[in-house]
């Protein structure tokens, strides 16, 4: 099957744009992915080490305000806490806009799509206000650097990241027989161990048992985080004794290196390959994955020890990945990014968006479309099936956004007769071309193109 630049841009990228006609070949896509991360260099986003002090200051300010309740200092401390809260909201908004700017302006759309995929594979959400501005730094630290690296390294980075530790309650997990457990009556929390085995590594039908979950949870005790000392391994919270996880015994000596060794062992088990391969194919190609494509990706994963660049290249090189039938649907965040890219909105225009416009044309529409920003309903992330996104409310949200947002983001709007070719490529369906050229206004014509199945489906 010949290479199709338009299909490549839709299925494996962020779409087409006035200066982004689509990649030239699979080799060009892999070469770009193998090279420097220009989008991240152009629109930098800080990691946890740079943003953690702000969160700690906020937590200290909040604690001080609570302690001063009913005293003359309470109002001053409340204002100080409010200033930190506002600053963290600004950081979160700016990080979101930089993420959008990367996708809209990049020459390496595959990297953006892989980052979205892997961030969803290791999905997190904030359970308290203090962590709301930490989600994008988590992606900066644990996901994006590893999308062309080794899967075990990503597993280590994501599993041990403070945001994951907080989201899955690992920070409170304590060995019942540890010093702290015995003294304070704290107990084991299996959330991280369960989701690691069931979601991140093997799938719900994987070759593990409830005993493996419990043993892994015991092994993970000691791994914790708090805003005073940051990430830490506390031996006084670690469950004493050796653990056996999926047939392998780990030292009774409680230390972080034993935890890391166990995570690497699990991430390199051959059974992981099938789960990861299937998830990649379902995400990028079809909800009904072609067995031969899954088998090829799983084989490369096993042979290379989880080399994700090699696995990605294997996917792009397989004929089954290029089926012309577009059965997937752009989820809301990707729909917004692809729309702005098709319009040719520049990165500075996105970064300089007024707070009110950001609220009205980014945050609220994503909620209406069914994808509240950085708030998946659970650790299994966002749904993959098209039916979850093509709902009456979701479609109404897409239509309202497509008819209103472009004129806020770009002035003047392009001629719809030209835009249909820019957004959909040279083989734009005749009915969409006719609708765009027959629209009474440019805004209406643009909206008709963006809401067409030809634009929505990838």
C-alpha cells in the first residue's frame, strides 16, 4: 500500500495545516522522531523539580492559615494562600497552552500523539488542588522523554513519580508490620500495585494473581512522597521480609533499588508485549486490531526489550497500519489541536490567549465534549471506542466550538473553499467541498469542515 501523507497526518499526527502538508514518508517520520524535540525546546514546560517548591509553599501557606484560624493573622495568611493558589492556576493554564502550541506548530506530530497516548496509558489526575498544576510536569518528567526510549524506563519514571504516588494513594501505603505500621496502626494500600499489573503492564486478564498484587504492594511500601521532604524511600514504613512477585523472590532488605529491580523485571516480562502492542494498535488504527499487526509489534517489543522507537517504526512499516478506513475518532483534545493547526493559528497567538477566552473556548468546551481537562474518570484513562465520543452532547459541543472558536482565534478567517483542501487534503470529499463553498459566511464554512466526518475521523 503506497504511503499517504494525508492519512499519516491524520492517523499518526495532529493533522494538516497551511504550512504542514503531511510527512513525506515513514522514514521521514522516524527520522524526525529520532531527532531533537524541537517543540519542547520552543515551548518549554517545567518538570516537577522546578514546580515542586511552589506546591510546597502553597501547602505551607494553607497549613499556616488553618493554624491561625480565629487569630488576627488569619486574613493576611488567607491572602497569601490565595496568591499561591492564583499563581498555580496561571502555571496550569500556561502549561496547557504550551502543550497546545506544541501540537499546533510542530513538524513532528507523531511525537505529540505518542506523548498523548503514553500519558493516557499511565493516566493520573489531581485529587487535591495542590496537585492540579503538577499533571503537566508529570508528563514532562515521566512520559515525553521516554516515548522514543525504553518501556522499562518509562515504567520506572511514571510509577515512582510523586503525582502517581499521590493519585494511587501509595504515599499512605504502609507495611502493617513495619515500625510506623505497628506504632500508628497504618496499613497496606494495593492501588498502585493493582493498576501497575492490571493496566500498565499485563491487562486485566494478565498472568498475575491477587497474591501477586498483595506481594507487590508490600514490596512498594516505603516508597512515598510528601510536600515537606519530596520523594523518599522510608525503611520505617517498608513491610519487613522478602516478597515473591510472579514467581520471583526479592530481598528482605528494604531499599529503593530492590523496588526498581522488581519494576524492571515486571516491565520486561514477555507477556507485557502483547498488552502494549494491542493498546497501540487500538489507539492509532482500529478498535478491532488486526492480529498480524499486533503480533508484529509484540515481537519487536520482546526482541528489543521494549524499545519504543523500534516498536513505533514497526507499526508504521506494517501494511495493516495504513488501512484506508478511518474508524477512529479524534478525542476532544486532539480535535481542538487539529482544528487550530488546520487554521494555521500560530503558537504565540495561543500563548497570548486571554484568560476568559481560554476558559470559554478551551476548558469549558472540553468538559462539554466529554473530556474535562486532565480529569479522566479513572486510572484506565480515556475511552478508545468512537461511541464514547460521538454522543449527542459531545457532538453538540464540537459543533458549538467549531462554529465559534475559529473567529476568536484567527482574524481574518481563511476562505472556506481553500480551507477545505488545507484541512482535509487533496482528496477532500465532494460533499464537504460543496458545503464549504456554499456557506453563507466564512465562519459557517470553517465550522462545516471541522465538524465533518472527514475531519473528525482518523
